[in-house]
């Protein structure tokens, strides 16, 4: 904020606590000085006892004043337009805690606070007096807003700070009036300064520095692995918040981060004590399964809707789109409710805590101290051999077992691609090229799996249409198209495999 009185609409000054009001009598052009009744405004900052919200860049506060109260939540990197505001609960309502955040806000922060409740940790109390300076005809020339600000931390120990803050707002007054008012403000010991209550409270509520992440010696296999693990753990935390806000693609990204992390722990298991990582792998698999319905419903809805968009209108018989909309609206609501139940549960909380502990106290083995450039390719080669066996099995499978065998090859391909991602910082371009080649095959096999799952939904939609006396022809048509498209991918599998498994792509593997 600029601090000139001739070119700005407002200027803020700060002075010592209880500095008193500036003299406002006898100002040029001012005929009336009128002060409004005093207001008392309070803002309470809520956090866990170890300030987890502050550490994550989240600000949760309860605002009271002028006979109203509301909750406010600022999420990381959010601006004022993205603030979430909700009215505070009315006291004395049965079953409602007027001092706790609303469920809608707590749902968003639950993944950060985890097993810790939130409580008031700091308070800003402002006693405000607004004074108008009026000229001839009661024309408002300028306005002074004087605040007596007191901030305090709440808890085991209390820190206090207080000062006087004055904002001079120019309305229609000329520069001479503003200069005179500024001189009177300076007489009480105030000087231009930005508003600082929120920043001062932030300084008092600095969370303890997080425990330092350990990764082993630079350039070692363990260091490269733990750097990748840390990235995925951070991504889980980030996408958890986005998923709770129901943002696009958030559930998918949360699931991918969990899957990447699980694949890394499995592919590079010899670098870590398996007694610590085996339970984590199991819990990450559970998390992926818990997120799967919500993610799969999104994919299926988009797929079937897109198929209908590409279908000739004369082949869409009956209220097909309405039925699809009803089916997925209910399925999405049920899947999202189930997902949030799992994310709010103790099992997920325990997993997040265990992942934090993994980063600060990684159970690295002796093998993890070996050079990454030599050790990571050796371990990635194990995943490569598993993929080779899976693809060989898929190519040999008959029609009855072909879909299942292709799905197994897809999972092994994904695991190898993620293992390649881990090794990329140590290996360089060769690993990147191999990962790109694997992604091409994996995308095709992913489409194949989507078709297999979609056929079950299309069959169900067709049966529902028949039971309701409607025409199920369109759903049968889409089913047949998916069967044909899946068969085409199966026929292309040898070609996809040759492109991905080319010698030049895997020359970095021993």
C-alpha cells in the first residue's frame, strides 16, 4: 500500500497501544466530526495443538462481531475469492457444538489434522471506532477507522502483543485536509505501516519445523528412492484435499500417487526393511481399492456418454441418456460417500502417519547405500522380467482367459513404468525413453480394461431398460462395439509389445 496522502484512497498508520485518538478539531474545511458507536471484533484462529494446519498453509478462523459470527477457511495458495465462509452454529442447539468448525469445513481439513482435533490457538481482538469528517452540507470528506488491536496465543503459554492502528480513508476531501489529518495522526506516535494483525498472529503461531526427512547418502540408491517416495507422499496430501473438495480428476490423481508409491516400495523392496514396508504396501493397496469405485464411475460415465455422442441419433432408441444420467448420479453419490467414509476413518489416518514416519525414519538396508546408477537398474530388471512373463501369458491365453491375462499384463506394465520413473534421475534419457514406450502399451491395455468393465455396466443398463418396458437396443449396440474394440486391442498386443520391448528401450537394464 502506498503511503502518500494525495494520490491514494486510504493509508494505514500504526502507533503504540492506547495511544489515544488524534485531535480532529479545527481541521480545514471540516464542520462536523462524528464518531460511530464502538465495535468489538474478534477473530479466533483454530488449529491442532501441533499447528498442522499452519504447517500445511491452511488458515481456519472464527470471526465474531457486530452481532454475527462466521467461519472462514483459506486453503493453500487460495486468494480472497476462494475463501470458504459459513455461518457459525447457533448456541444451545441440541447436538451442535457452537465452538467447533462446521462439518463441511472439517471434512476438508480432516486429512491434514488427521488424529488431532482443532481448537482455538490464537485470537485477534479489535476495538474499533469509525469517525467521519464532514464539510458543508454534511458532505463526507474523509473517514478515520481507529483500531485498538490485541493479539494473543492460547494454550500452555500465552504471548501478547497490542498496538493502535488507524486507517485514513479519503472520500472527497482535498490534499490539504489529508495532510493536516496525517500530521495529527503522527502526533500520537503513529507512522505509515500496513495492516498487520493477521501477519503478527502468524508469527506467533509458527509451527515447529517438521522432522527432517532422511534419504541416505547423496547419489545412493536409497537417496533416489526416498526422494521419489517423498514426492508421492506429498502428492497424496495435496490430492487428498482436492478430492475432499470434489475437484476434477482429484480422486484419480490421489489413486495414482498411492499406486506409484506402492509400486516403488515393491519394485525396490531390497533397499528397505520389508518388515516396515510390507504393511505399508498392503495399506496402499487397500487405499487404491477404496478409491477405485469413485474413480471407475467417473471413467465409465465419461466413456458411455462419449459413445452415445458418437452414435447416430436414429440408433439411440428410448430415453437412453436420461437412464444413463440417473444411473451414474446415484452411483457417483454412493461411491463418493463411501470414499469420504474411508478417508475419514482411522485406517487412512494410520496410513498417513506411517508414511510420515517412513520419510523421517526410512528403514534403509545396506544395499541402499550402493550407487543408484548401478543398483536401481538391477532391481528394475526384476519388474521387467515379470512383465515379460505376463505378456507371454497374455499372448498365449485363449478367449476365455484372454481378458484376465491382458489385465495382468497391464498391471505389470504399470509397475515397471513406475519403477522406471524412480530410476530416471540416476539413469537419464534411456529410462525416460523406456517409460514413454511402456506408457503407449499401457494406455492401450487400459482402454481394453475400461471396455471390459463398461460391458458389465452396459449389460446392467440394458436389463434395467427391459424391466422398465423400454428398448435396450442402444445398450446392446454399445456392448457389441466394445467387444469388437477390445478384440482389436488384443490383436495389436504383439505389435504393442515389440514397440515397448525394443532392445534400444531397455539397454539400460542388465
